[in-house]
C-alpha cells in the first residue's frame, strides 16, 4: 500500500523519528484502500489525513475536540476531497454504530482520563472485523528522549507535564507499559493481533527541541520561508531537499541517529512508543 519511495516523500520533513515509525505502522495495519472508510480519532492538525489522501481515495473522517486546532485543520485540508472533520469528544462521537473500517488512535489514549471509556466508543463506531491502530508513549522510554523527566523519575519526583521542559509527559495523564495497554484494549472488547515497541536510539533532548522549540517557532511564522517549508511536516511536497538549508541538514543528522532503530524492539529495550493493532470481533 505504501511503497518506500512514497513513504520517504511523505515523511521528508519529519524531525520526530518516532512519528515516522508511527506513520509506517498505521499504514501497514489499516491498509487504507479506496473502498474503506477511515476515522482519525484525535486528528489534531490532520497530518495522517493528508498523508492518506496523498495515496488513497478512501473516505476519511477526522475527530478533534480542540476548537482552535480543528479550525486550523479545516484551513489546512480545505483543498483535499472527501475528508469530513468533526469537532467532538472521543467519549461521545457523532457517528453511527459500525460506521468505520479502520480507526487511527495515535497519541490520544494517554490524554484521556477514562481510556477504557474512549476505547468502548471506538469499539462502537468500528464495523465488525474493523481494525484500530493505537500508539501511545512507552513508560519505559529512552533516557535521551527526555533526560529531565527520566532523572526526576529516578529521584522519585513527579514529572513535568506542562511547558518547554515537559518532554514525553506533555499534557499526558499516563504513560503505558505493554501489559497495561493490552489490558485496557482487551477490556474494551477488542482482540489484540499485533504489538510493537519502537525508537530506542535518539538525538538528546529531541522531544524538547522539536515540540518545545521548533513547533512554536514554525507556528509563530518566525522562520524564513524555505526553512519553514522544510520544518513543516505537512509541507512535504514543498521542500527541495537542499542540504544548504540548515533544517534539511538537521533532518539528515536525525535520520542518521535513527538508522539502528528497528520497527519492533525486544521487550527489555527502552523505546519512545508502543503500538498495538486490535480488531473488533466479527
């Protein structure tokens, strides 16, 4: 469904190597062919929707609660066909029972106070035999991804959840172990088909650099045009790839750091993400 050349084009501007693996995993698990109807639950700025639309004519829906974010997403995706955006809560989705062939639930569960309730609602809107692709932050995350919170953890202190130094805990209710994620998914009625853990090797403080510094700079409009085109993950078709652009040089370095990482690391290896493929019984 997603050949390597297309994957590299869609993720050309991506500085978060864990996000690149989330994209690859979600495409592999959901297989968004033209006849399917796919929901991105907690779609944020619509990156998955844009990437899927670049390669598939399937029917797409995005659900997002934050009014400012969904307003930006409507503007960003306005020119793309057959995408319906809805402002609503994960807990109370305005969709029919058994409406979707697949659901993306990427970096959402950790924000929910009642994660099982959210999963039960996704179970409701999925068709029998439908698939949900889930990714969450791993409680056993690499030290260099978030050295500050990892140090606080070792000292028995609470994590930083807000602001520039929040790191992997930014606005999160919890992180997950593999056992915890599997348990809550099965309690919601799903059958677990596959689990992954990925992104062990990473550039020091990369979460803070990308999301604490880079993202605000990009959204403020402070970056020169060519740098912004290389820094915006949604502008993958506007970056000329020149290494004379310092953003592209930085991306090359980050991709070099990512080379030893595998799509599924052993259980005893710390990783940024856990991913789980679950199916609603037929």
